[in-house]
């Protein structure tokens, strides 16, 4: 499990004799902060590199940086159905909704989402079933024209709060991923060492990702030699 690997790496790199042992709750809190921070960076970096790409400044090789950020964001991509609420004349958005990707009506036509109510009211006179428009207000979506049909939605969901669950055995916390409230680290698997680095930073330890990798490799090599000499 990703969250257990992150925790074990953090423990290996922390000097617990100086800092002291940390609780699972503190680890969960620091990891959640790191997840949120990294997630927000995706949008900033994606915009930055897309702008560079539009100016012809990015490489056209296989190492396409914008695509790498899109892949990481795709971890949070979710499909769903929006059901019309007659009394409010709107579509309630999913409880875990964060950013909208695309909305389609029953004919597969994309609903163009406008920035505000002013734009929405202006374009209502031009909208039709082949060119529907919509606007988001809080946690609801208003669509025009609207025949109360269900809509398909693809969106980026909220990050799930991580929880490293355990059983206490002789005073020692033993990882238990089968607990009903277990929640793995909610991030693309490629971010493992970056999450280790950011959690360590919250404990006051400043390391670069390559330093973490070198330390882990050295630790693994030591363990391998120990195992083969016993």
C-alpha cells in the first residue's frame, strides 16, 4: 500500500531519537497537507507548461511535461450522472466535486459552461439543444435550454483524507489495511518519494527527492547484505 511505504520511508529518514516517535494521526495530517499542496501545484504547472508549449518553447519529444501533469490529475477524474432538481431548477453537483471537466446532455452534446450569470443571460438568446449553455453557482449547475433530462459529467474530485490504520500488538502499531476506515494515499503512484519529502519537511527535515532515493537504496543494500550474511 502506498501510504504504508510512505510512512516507513519517513520513519527510516527521521531521527526519532531527537524528534521522537510520531502518532499515526500526526502522520495522516502531514500527509494530507502534502497531498493538497501537491495537487494545487499540478494546475499551476500545467498552465505554465501549456503556455510555454503554445509559444513553441517545450520539447516535442516523448517527454512531454504537460502530459505528465495531465496524467497525475487524471488520478482524480471521475464520471457521474447529474439528476435535475425540479424545485431548484438546477442540477446538484456531486458531493466530492472540485473542478469541472465536461458535461454532456442525453444527445451527447457538450454543455458550454460560462463564467458568470451575466454571460449566461446574454447567451441564452443564442442557445439551443445543439448548443446548450450552463453556469455553476456554488454546488449547483444551471443549464439552458433544459428539458429536465439527466446529464453526464466528468469532473475532478476532492482528495480523500489519508488514514494509516493499525492494530496495537504489545504496544506496537501494526499496519492494518483491512480496517473499515482505511484510506490509502490519494495520489498518483509516481509521487511516492515526493510525498515522503514533503512529509519530512513538515517534521523539519529538508531533503531533495534524489537524496531520499539514495538513502532508501543504501538502506535496502544494507538490509540485503545483512540478510545474506546471517
